[in-house]
């Protein structure tokens, strides 16, 4: 019955680490929130009057190197996708995230540290029905070289294909059902990756300052400089699906449907989430409890 109701965490928990792009340390407090509050971020380093930034697709203001959300006053929080993926996977609907810096820490490059924090905090069922977004008609964005879609299905499925010139990655495909068990066993441990040839340019532009050989798989042509970070040979496409789950969590409700993408990225995922909002005839809110089952 737990999936029929909204959940928050049972008690506060905390993680801390370094931002992969800013190189700045940050502490993240995860705090229970009321039913229907959704997930929201607050920058505690910017003063008590700092408002909330709702974790919604329309709040995304940058996607080049990660998903960044911001509010009208200018406060921003970057690299939220791994945390959002973990929240979506375990079923946290309502949460306040307080962070004392501009970027969610990269931790070990995967979602595992966030899962461990959530497991330690536990979940608390709330007296409010959980609404799902049921896809009724296909929605597609992108073009011939890069595209992403949502289509009807009776559960949440994800499929992606990536193709990189670097022989160490090449072409990889993955298709799976993404529930909590599937996320924990198939996606959560896949680390972020980058390319040696881009390091200097990224750092010159003020990015990648917190990336290390301990938190980022580094690819150089046909070589992986730190193969010990790999959990599976296709970790690259697995990490792309981890990112996509976090990006789609910004829809604001779990999806009943199939996500499929060719060469996905944060920008394409956000475009898809916004296209969903623009196509109200292509989906509906539903509850899934025998007692609550209805379309709304």
C-alpha cells in the first residue's frame, strides 16, 4: 500500500561533499516536508530571506553540464540530478533540501551516498494520495541525431542509446523497468564520466574544479584512466539513465509510461519534461490505490 500514498523522510539527515564543477564544499540537509509540498531547495548561505526554489522543470535555468534550477531572485542550485533520482527511486514526494552552497556535492559520482542517507533517515507515510502522471499519447522532442520521448506503458520503463567517438565508450544501449529495486541494482552505482581532452577547457571556464579520479570516470580515446571506478562495462549508458530519472523527477510526480532516448542529455530531458506540461491532452493524473483509484 505504501506506493499509494505520499511520503517524506522520517527524520532529518545530512550529506556533505564537494561540487564537481564549483569545487566548493557544501552541506546538504534533507528535512521532512508536509504533504503536497513537493521537493524544494533553499540556499542557507544567502541569508534567512532566501526563498524556496521548487524542483520543477520550469525552474531549470541551465543544462549544459548538469541540471541547474533557480528562482526569480537569482539564487541557483546546480547538479541536482543524482539527488533527485534517488528521491524519485525510493518514493520521496515531499522534502525540503537546505544547502549552504551553490552545488549539490558529487560524492562518489553516483547516487549511492544519497540512497544511503535516505535509507538511514527512513520514510514516513503521509495522509495524502500519491498522484502519478499517466502517459496517454506519445510526446517526442529533438531530431534525427538526438531525441527523447514518453509513450504509454503500464509501468515506468526507460531505454536509451548513446554513441561516442571515444572507442572506450562507443555505442551502448540499455532497456529496463525502473522501480526502486531496478534503480538500486541497475543504475544507482553508475558514476559520472568525462573526457580528458575537455579538462583544460572546462577548468578555464570555471567548471570541473571538483572532478577527481575518485569521483569521475575519465575517458581518453580508447582508454579509461581509472577503470577501478567502473562497476559495469556499460556504466556510461547506465549513468545517462540515472541522470534522466533525476531530470524527469522535475515533472513533480512519478510517471507511468516509457521513456526512450537517443543520445540523451540534461537539455533534451528538460525539453521533454516541458513538452509534457505543454501537452495536457497527452497525459492525466491518476491515483493507483484500490480505495483511491481515479483519474483526476
